[in-house]
C-alpha cells in the first residue's frame, strides 16, 4: 500500500514541476531567474540622480521608443537624457560592433556573422564554428577574432569583414585579446611547467614571428589589453577561491598588484579622459565592493552600488560648444535592482554559468566626480545587461534573457 502512495506522490511532484516550467516559459517576465533571485528595489527610485552616496534628487521621467523590427518597446520609466530605447538586432548575439553609420556587425553563437543596417540584415559568413570560447572585434570592427575548441589548446581564426574571408592564426593562443588601437593580438601560452608567457602577434602579418613580453610562474590566467602598454592578468573569478589581479606595464617592465588573494575578484578596463581606469569587483569574505581603480592600484572612486564589471562599459564623450570642445568620461552600467540578493549570490560563478539572471536598471556614472544618473528603470521588463558598448552617442547591450541587441540613444551632447 505504501508503495502505491509513494508512486502517487511522485506523480504529483512531477506534475507540479511541469506546471511550474510551463508557467515560466509562458510568463518569463514574472520570474527574472530560474535559479536566481527576484526583483526588488534597494537603489534610488526612477527619475532621481545622485552623487556616489546616492543622496541628490533630480530629473523627471521621459518617454519610450520603438524597436527596429517595428514592434513597440515600452520603456516605462526613462530619464529625459534618453532619446530612444529599441531593439537594434534580433538575437542570438554573441558579440558585435557598430560603425559610424550605425551599421551593426555581429557574430552569433554558432559562428554566423551578420550585418544589420536599420531593418536590413545580411549574412557575411555562414561558416559554422563549433564550441566557440570567445569572439571579439578589433578596435575598428573590421576583423573578428574567434577562439574555439579545447580551452587548453584552442583554435584561433580571424574573419576579415571587408573581404568576407577567414584566416587561421597559430593554435594554442590562450585568452587572446585585440590591441585597443591596431591589429596586434596579445595572448598567453604555456612556456614550461607551471609557467605562462605573454606574447603578441600581428594579425595583419601572421608570418611574422611573435614577440614575447613577459613570463611568470602561473597557470590558468585571463588577459585583458587595457591600454597601449598595459596588460591585465587575473585569476578566473570565483566565490569559492581567492584570486588576484595584476597590471603589467610593458614599457616600464613592472607588475603591479591591483587585488591580491581575494574571492570573486574581477575587473574591466577602459580608456578615459584622465587615463586608464579599471572597475574592480571583489569580496573580502564579508562584503562585496565595487571600485574605480587606476592602473597604479590607487582607488579612484568607491561606488555605492554593486554590479559585475562585464555589465559595464567606459566611454569618453565630447561636447562641441561655440568656441571650445570639452570631454567627459562616463561609466555605463547595468545594475541589479535587488542589490541585497545580488550581493549574497555566488558571484560570479552562478552568473557566468547562466544559473543566475538579474533584472537591471541602467546607470550613467560621471568618472570625474562619481555622480550618476538613472537612464532607464522599468521593473516590469527583465533586462539583464551584458557586453555593453558605447557608439555614436548610443549605449548598446545584449539582454541575456532573449540575447537580442538593444540600443539606448541619449539626447544630443549639447543638450546634456
């Protein structure tokens, strides 16, 4: 008799799970994370602006925009700094670049490369690539670097957008990264037992011998090319293991620790009007912190909100006045609405494994003084900001929920 009771209970449990899954698929906006956390609101409300303590009040709300596909995108509460908010390209989008004419070149997770100009879309390459590890565009968007296959000995291929052709780079380039100003590629490679070398190759002349810049005793590091002569080496971020972040200056031949043996440590870097800055997220075992840090290791600003560096992008904008031109540097970030739940999650492990999703508002932070504006905030829509980039006075980003590319265009600089 007990056996039949257990069978009946098992059927009930399976049915309940099936109903829950069907409900989620039909109502994705009601559940921002299958395994993550819900939507709350611990940051300043929509339409306010503040300094880095979040105290100063301000702007009123603005209007919404239309998507490129012709369907309405209800942006809800939106800052008057925003001109429009729309879908720029249908997903899935893995990475992208936008040129001066607002033509989007994007690569999909299967290796397909497309071009999107307004509502017109064309395929530049239909070559399938299995097991893409990472894909990235050169500084001018004319070349695409794709790593695939075995992460310990990856294949690297380069696509030329103009000629629509592929060329193979040397195999085994770990964490390859484009130069911020030319077609050089920096990468890591095994140069002995427990030893890594940092080298560069010229993608415009792959027959030319690589140049080794630096070697150190380490394994399984990631690489970022932060500025002309500065490279960031880091342990892979994990809430379960302590990691470090260093800046190597090839001109000075120095290695500067930015974060040392700290859990969940990760960073994102960019050029600003005052030099190269990094956005550093770390956890000291009790609290998570988010700081703007100079390449010397000095703390530039401590930020009052939490997000992950991959959800942010640096940008420098210019305002042309009657007799002069002024520049301002900003940090654009997707910031989770539920800050308490976000800080208590297993970051960034669960996020990187797609087990945790966030529902974000979008902030613009003035790097000079740390003040910020809320550009967009609509808790009724799930926007999990990923890979944000700033082109042509517009913030682009991929929404991890639907993998579409979105565009948030600001009003003209003179009006700001």
